[in-house]
C-alpha cells in the first residue's frame, strides 16, 4: 500500500542542522514530484519545497532559501530536506506529500530551541 515515512526530526539548537528523510513505497516514486510541508499548531500547513520527477526544485518560502535544500534519491525511493542555520521559527511538524495522489506522510517534529 501507499506509504510515506518521515524521519530525522528532533531537537536542535539554533544554528544547527538536520536532514529529514521521507521513504516512499507503494507507488512509482521516480515518476512523481515530491514536496515537503510544515505546520505549526493553530496555523495552516505551508509548502516548503518541491522537487519534480526530473529534479527541478522550487523553494516555496523565502525564509528558507539559502538554508534548506530538497533532494531525492530515486534508487532509494527517498526524498530529503537538508536544513541548516535553523531558527526557532523553523519549529514545526514537517510532512512529506505527493501532490498528484494527494498523499501525506505522518510527519516528523522539528524543534529548534536552546
């Protein structure tokens, strides 16, 4: 069945780095654009970044440009979000999403705090 499993979240100090992973199964991963979203309690889920099946990247938020990078490894059916220079305002639950089949992962918590 369809599955997206995020991992790599956790507690990190401001200025630190994390790499989130999203392992996909149950569909032809290499054919699909993949996205990362994030959500803070009480706010709408917001798009962070998208990578197409051919590797084109869109960073949706100016606040993460230059700090976050999205990438994919089609051999491992995995999409990544490399986050550096993390700020407290990056604290959120981060979700993996496949737009064309409207499928979400379960999310992974990222907390940036000293």
